[in-house]
C-alpha cells in the first residue's frame, strides 16, 4: 500500500508538469485539486487498514477486561505470588487487591452510590452468602489468610461463586497475608461440597485443607477495612464486620437517600447496630420487627453488656421509637436526629464519603480500631446523623466469657498506640496536645494473664500462653 502511494505521487508530479505546458494555468489548478483529493482518500484507506491490522493482533484492553478469565487474578488451584502484593506501612503484612474480582464490578460500581465493604478470615467466609442475599449493591471483601489458609479461602470463594446468586457478579475478594506466611497450597485435595449450606461447607473446607496451620495471632482489621473500602470506587461506603448483616432493602434505600442529598464531604451517617439472640432463627425484617424483638428481650444494643460506650453516644433511646406514617421499602431513608455531642471511645458503624479519613493501620487486633477513626472524624469537624429504619444485626449476645486472654493483651497494646495516634493527629492539625489516658486497672483472668502499665510501655506476665502473644515493642 505504501509503495502504491509513492508511485501515485510520482505520477501525479509528472502529470502536473505536462499539463502546465499543454492546457495552461486553469487546467493545471483543476487537476491539482483532483490529485489532492485522491491523495487524501488513499491516506485514509492506509490508516484504517493499519488500525484494523493492529486490532487483530492485539485486542484492545477494554475488550480483554470484559473476558471472564481476566477478571480473576488467581484460579482456585493457583497460588497468588507474594511478590506481586503491596506491603503495609509496618512491613508485616502484604495486600493483594482483586484476587477474585466480580465479573460485573465495573458496571455495578459505576452505577452505584454506596458500596458495602467488609473483612473476614478464611473460616468466616460463609457470611458472604447472607450479605449477598441481603445487600443488592457491590460488595468488597478483604480476606486474611496465613499459609495454607489460602487454600480454604480459594475453595470457599469458588463455592460461593458456584452456589450463591450474585456473588460472581457483584462480590470482589482481596487478600491480606503476613509477610512471614505467604499463601501456599494445601497438601490435601479440596473436597467437593454441595450447595445449600455455606456455613457447613466452610467448616468442611477448614477441616480438610487448613487444620494443620497454626493460626496467626495478629489480625490486621484496619488494614483490611481500608483495602476493602479503597476497592469500592463509589461516592460512599459502609464498612461493616463480616458478621454484621444489613437490614433488608438497605442498598436501594440508602442509595436513594444519598443520591437525593447535596454532596457533603464532612457528613457521617450512623447506622445503629443490635445483637440478636441465638434463639431467633432469622434477622428482623424491618425496624418494627426489631423493636418487637427488643421488647421481648430477644434483641439488645450492640456491646451493651460488654462495653456500653461502643454505641452509647448514638443515644439509641431516641431511635427506638415508632414513627407515625411509616412507609415500607423502597422509600429512601431519612435522618432521624443529629448527634450534637461526642463521647470518646464511641464506635458507630458509619456511611462515609470517599474522601473521609481512613482507618489507622497501626491498630492490629482488638481495641481502638474503629473508635480511633471516629475520634479523627470528630476532630476534623465531621457531623454525625443517625438514619431512621436502617440498622445492622449481629448474631448472638456478646459476653466477655468467650474472650481469650490474648484479646486483653491486644487491647492494652493498642491503648498505648491510641495515645500516640492522638498526639500525632493533634500535632498534624495544629491542636494542643491531648490529655493522657488514665491507666486501666490490672486485669486477671483464669488462665493467669496479668497486665500492668509501667511508664509508657506495658509489662506482661504470662502463664500458659504462647510466646507469640508477648509484646515485643510498639
């Protein structure tokens, strides 16, 4: 094609010279216009041919992205390479986004106002089935695995995609693992588990693939919350724990509420959280159903008997009222009241705009993980609004009887980190230094753990606990 163009050009130059001699200036101009037009057409044909050839040898990226196999970084039988992950600030954990990406993730997030973000260990992934059935929008899940637990997570994701409607299309899974324990395949073959019982399937996979793995003692939930939230790409996100279920129709009702309001970069919308007694076979269908269970003693405020400050500042006594003119779904939510005061260590579950401060990732394990973010929101001038009729439920009443001694050790370590976090935040914002926290009373447990504070560093006297629980520096 290029040779033809050159020959045509040389021929045209020759014809120009001869015409100028034979028919004069007017004929010369007309012929030149014709030649220019022919050259333009030939150039267009050459460019279109070249573009078509490149398209046949290397498909466009967007076309390749929509292919199902390219939406999944790793298949079940593979192992995600640790070297392809991103290290966190501490250097102790590695993150991998979109290891198993939702097939329609681009479409479901592109048209959504809010995304549900959560985190889980491999043995709790069965909760994703209930989330998917109750939440109709995009769902982003960060999964913590250590060593062979990866095989459990991979097999469970395959089960959920095969057996639960909506998981393959709307749920994206990400991985976090300790740097010292990268993902590795199990020595056993994954069993075939039938559909219909996600929790039982999860137990079978753990027993078959992950029972030889020593559990990692540190769970980086704030790192995982941030990873799940950053993958959402929606104007708002709701960050919940894996065992906190949304109320029915929350996704469309919350989307309508957010879509119809002016953008507020410093607004936080509070979603009340309740515990449901294990004797209740199904979560409340709506607010009225929840209030009836509350009157019967089958529902209570989250952490009411464990740590009252958890939900205390939400003032749920103002929420637990029947409003006249109740309208069923899918009517948009409304703000019931504002939170005009702030009490430290408050831990509400919030719907936040994309630009809101992230969770501080220095907090690993239990203690101050959510309240530290709320403190920063308060200091930065965020306003808190409680949504009516929206709520989350946690299965089972919480008590301290099931708490492991290691939980208290993590809380005391994070207490020191929290004081450091506040000092850094105040310095960054030009605020006066915060007052020191009052030291906690020494705690004793039946397994012989005694905690005490000496200066700025906690001292631990452990009897009968693994050495991994001993604090080795902050």
